[in-house]
């Protein structure tokens, strides 16, 4: 293995910028003192534009999975029916969690190559005049497939059906990387986490919450203690927590938000769009297939590449790791061995993308996958035009 740094090109956790690492390394302070209160109040306000909301954002010491659970237990009661969409591995895991919590879930089937189907959602909600369905769960950007669900169209489907169900949206791999608007798109709970577009290590789970969701939480009866919004929001009013907060990760979040603000969110989103387009150009030039089948639903955070039979995507990943010290995302669930995933989110620039795609092209050739050379050149053409 040649010298140099490891290239982490999985779709999260992403590379943590040096200035964020340095911020995390600052001395811990008293989490009951005024300095911490000032830090927390600042962060809770500065997170709102990232979600596109004027409402409260809750920060948990947790993974994104914890933030999933918080979205469910704060808004629903045992036996409440939930409508979810089979868009990939993580949509399936969120469905499984809801079922373990005692929520019957209707899972609209999907092929893992398309996002949530707004028409199918509207049709199912129109067939529920008694409003037994209490929530609709949608993954905005499915990390396992590189497919984006059209959340504004899902919101329109609820409105068209005149249905009062809550809209719960997972933005774990899109927050801070792709345009998302909690308020304007009518989401009730938006779930996020720290280790992807926010450029931090794992450890922070996030909920952005609508007034309708807060109202639902007052009568929801699923058991909750650690995840309960009410005591957190009450303590947050003064900048504190009802338990020990992750102070050093909050230092890192402050620096990450500063970086996003310096670049400007529209520029951040445009950069991710550009890198995603360049990556897809490379995939097509190689003669391979992007897993996402609908151009309206392309992810800007990652690209999942489908290999032709009988080639093993995990063999390609292994060769690239061994020869070039670069990690790519594995295929998950039904896609195991069939796809590899190129992460292009977080702190990432044109030269980093060019190097990543060069490593992928070399690795595909070394693995014996029949490709046309020129993927990197095709990607560079996209970057030059931009």
C-alpha cells in the first residue's frame, strides 16, 4: 500500500475537516454554566436554516437511529397505523423499528431504484376516510441506493387526499448537502444526524419539529423517557439539557455550521449537485449503470453503481481498498454484492472527486470488470463546464 492518507469515500461517516477536529479538541466546560448556555442557544438557532425551519430543533446525544425513534415515540400511540415506502435498506430498518414499537406499518412496495411514489401515497390515503393512518414515513435521500424521494410531491399527496397524517422525513444523508425545506415542504418531524453533511463524527441525532407534531406529542402514548421532547425543550429555553450533553461534539457543530455559513447553503447544494452530476457522467462513460432509475430522483450525496453479472461489487471495493487505500460504500440488504456506493458529500472539492473517480476506474479495471476508459475525463468535462 502506497503512503498517503486514507480516502474515506463512503456516504457517511464522512471526512471530518481539520478545523472541526480542532474545535472538538477544546477543553470541556461546565454544562451547567453560562458559557455552555450561550453555546447551546447559539447552535439551536443556527441549525434552523439548515433544516429550513423557524421552529424548534432538538439535539440528542445519539446516532440517527435514536433520532428515528424520537420522531416516532413523541408523536404516536400504541396501535397507530403508519404508512411507509420501501425505497431501500434504511426505509426498511425504520419500518422495522416502528413495528417493534407496536405500530402496525403498511409498507408500500418499491424496487429500490425509485423514491417514494406520491401517487401511491395519495391513493392509499384517499382510501382511509376514517383517518386510521396517523403518520407517513419517507426517507428523503436513501443512503443505500442513491435515490431521492420528492418530498414536496409527497406533501401535496397528503394535501390532495385531505388527510391529517403527520409527515415524518429522514434527511440523515441529505441534511446540509441537498436542498431541504422543513417548513415550506410541510414536514412535521425531520430527522437528521451529525456524521454526513454536517461533517462531524457520529454522535448527534436531530429532530426538527412542527407545531402540529408538538401538539401530537401532548397526547402520544408510546413510552418515552430519554427521547421525550418536552423536558429537552424546557431545558433548552435557557440553553441547558435535562442530562449530560455532548459538549465537545457541540463545539464541532459550531465550527461546522460556521463552515456552511461561510460557503453559503445555496453554494453548498450547488457543489454537491455538480459533483453528483460529474460522478454519474463517469459511471456512464465506463459503460456501467447508475442504480437510481429516475433522473428526477438522483441523489447529490452519493451515487450507487450497479455492476453487471457476474461481477462482485465487494471484490471491486476490496481491491480499491488494498491497492489505493480508499473505502467505498458496500451494497446493503438486497443490493449486497451488486452495487458499490461512492460518497461525494461533506467537505469535498473537485480535486478530491477527480482522485476518487481515478481510484474507482483503476479498481474496476484491476477487478476485471469490462469498462470503457474515460470516466474520469467525462467527469472533468462536467466540472469544467460548471
